[in-house]
């Protein structure tokens, strides 16, 4: 538990001043509250000796003054401590999000989005409750306990001894139920993550669910998850419901003992009636700390369980380490790319070892050249271009840009010079203009329009009622596959990158549209290094050079005509696609 709490030390240190002021206000509030029973004792003892109207007014004014002072400090106590917990939550959420943005794609391939969202929201709120109300009421309980006990011992230490007879039982109860609450809450949070993941997947894949008529099956699975979640919460409620009554029974038993023994002391004249009333008043003040102790234990156990789940995210390290690279990169990336003895091995696939994704790749692409990459599925094409943007690092060899190893170039500098259109097109739930301008700050409307023109999507955008201000929906659901791909191409072009990577970026458009886009891109590619992956020969035939990957190895390279003359994989692919076109025309 202490190791988990180490995560919070920097945040607590950052807000140590407001926390100190808040705790000071808490101490003043509790000390003021502790004066009230003393004033009550004096009032009762004085009134039993003789009634005085002026004295009643004075004592009443004194009680009112103490109440006002207590209220003043109580307000600032809550304002400062709860406010500090909100500030820590704000910082922790920002740091967690920043950490998530640095993690590698591999992490997101093995972790569910719903689970991550649950930890970043529900678990983070539980940590905030631990740091705010948890710390506040724990300190409140401690100060009231010390102040009340100090006065009670001064009145009659024997009575005070009987007050604390149930303490061992209370400690055992708190410890036992605390462990139960912690374990149960961890299970509940894990189940909440499962529910969040199920909802996220169903909303993202709503078209697939409907296409396969799986609405009833998905509703059934969600209902089962929800029932399990409710069952676990009811079990926690039963534990929590047993906790309070047990504490109250112990507290009530203590009151019976003290009333019996204290009443006998008053009858014998050992203590005054005022002192006995004051003693019971302090006992009353201890009721809330004892009850609050259970609540605080609940908050602490929930908070530490949630903090452990957050720490699991924070302990993840990105595969791409940019920490050792200086802030200054090359002044201007020209786009000369070289692969030297590159090997990438993804390891086992669960069914046993598999062949490396890339093996002994040596390739140089001069600045400004358009290189097309073809090959069968799984040949390593996407892996190759991912190395350029440093989405992963090679296990052996190096990738160099302008003669410098990409591992020595700051990621921000490297990726600013690259326009990347991946296989899986992703658009944000925003306007078309914002999606195109993503990553370049405040792009001018003319720059956005020119990028859309080059990508071949501008005419269709102009036909939309809202034009460039059209909302595309989550993941661009309102656009067709081809429209999404071309919007993504425009997003890459508006950056004016020195290196342009198109990873099968025209697979969702027809051949006529493809021809139009390629004609537009011919001017755009001039002066840029372009890596073009495609399964269509029509897409790559006009490239300066074509390379063929098979089994992770570079098996052919040359111009279109050269590769046709060799009669290898590229020539076979060309003949097959010619035959397909002839069949379609027939």
C-alpha cells in the first residue's frame, strides 16, 4: 500500500502549502469545538448555584461566538482541502493522459479502451475522494480524538478508561472490514472496466452488430455483466451495512457504561453535574470520529485499490524512448532515407515462434524520390514504413534520415517532417476542416482547401450543406471509406511534409478516382520523399522505383518496366490485375 502511495508524493509536495493552511483551519475548528463543552460545564455549574439573567446572556453570546468562529474555520477547511484534492485530481488526470499519449501502439493492442477509460475516470475519482474527504476527515477524527481525550482524562481517568474499553474491538472491526472492502472494491472496479469496454466496443462496432443481427446477443451479454456488477455492489453494501451497526453497538454499549458509572460519581459528589455533562458532551463528540473512521477506512481502501489500478498504467513504459534525445534536432530534414541491415522480430504469436517481420533489409531512398512498396499480405510493408516515423524501432540495424539515426532525432522534430496516412483511417468526431488541419495548429482555410483539392476530396466537400464545417461523426462514420481515406490524405498534405507515407491509402477508392488523385499527387510529390504502399500496380507503376517485399526480405527492386522484364512477383501481380480488368470489362 505504501509503495502505491509513492505516486502521490510529488502532487502532495506541490500543494503542501494549501494543505498546510487547510489542516491549520481544521485544527482551529476542532479546538474551537472543544471549547463548547467547557463553556457548557461552566454554565450548568453556575446556574445550579444561582440564576442570573446577565450571566445567561453572556454565556449565550459566548456560545454563539464560538459557533461563528467554528463555522468560519470549517468553511475554509473544506474550501482549501477539498479544493486541493481537485487540483491534484486535475494534475494527475493531465499527467495520466500525457503518459497514455506517449505509450506505444503495442500497448493499445493489448489493453481495452473501456478499461483505460474506467481507470482514467472512475478510479481517478476514487483517488480524489481519498485525498480530499479522506484526508480531511481522518485529520478531523484525530484532532477531535486527542482534544476530547485530553479533557476527559483531566476530569476522571477511570471513566475515560471505560470509554476506551471497546477500542480493541473497534480496531479489529475496522481492520477486518477494511480488507473486505478493499478486495471487493477491486473486483467491482474490474467489472466496471468490463462494462465500459463492452459499451465502447458495441458503440464503435454498431454497424457490425446490426449487420450480423447480434443486438439480442449483445444485450444479453451486457445484461449479464450488469447483473454481476450489481451483485458485487450489493455484497459490498451488505459488508458496509454491517460495518456501521457494529460500530454503533460498541458506541452505545460505551454510553451505557459511562452513564451508569458517571451517574454514581455525580450522586456521590465526586464530580459536579456540569463536569459530567461536559464529559458526555465530549463522548458525543467522539461518536462522529468513530463513525467517520469507518467511512474514512472505506474511502482509503477504495482510493488505494483505484490508485493501484492507475499505477499499473503509469508503470507502463513506451517502447520508443525519447528521453535520451536532446531537444534540438537537425535544422531541416531533407528526406534522404536509408535502411541498414534492418531486422524486426515481433516474437511469438501465441502458437509458437514466427518468422521476423523484416530480415536484413538494406535500402536507400534519395531525397525527393517516390518509392513504391508492394508485396503479399504480411510481407512487412507497414512495418518498414513505420520504422521511418519511429512508431517502432528495429531489433537490429538502423534507419537513417539525412545520415542521422532516427533514434538520435527528437520525435517531435522527426514526426513534424512526416505526413503519414495509415492503413486504418481514423477521423475525429469533428468538422472536416478540423480533421484536415489536425496537427498543424491554426491552418488557413485556403491551405485546407488546397490540401483537399490535392487529395481529390474537395468537390465532394463542396456539395455538403455545411461544406468544410460538416461534422463527420465518431471515427468519420458519416463518410464513405473512400472519403475518409482522402480526408486523411488531405490531413497529411496540409502539413507540407518532407516525407510522405501512404500506406495503402487508396484501397477504398475506385480506379477512376484513384487516377485523379494520383494526377493531383504528382505535383505534390515533386521535391518530397514519398513512400507508397499499394496492392494495385496502377497505383505504383509511375513511381521512381518499386521494391518488392516477401517474407520480410527485399526480393526485387527497380522501375516498372524493369520488374516486368524479370518475370518475378511484380510481373505476376501485373498479369493477374490485367486479367481482372479484362474480365470486368467483358
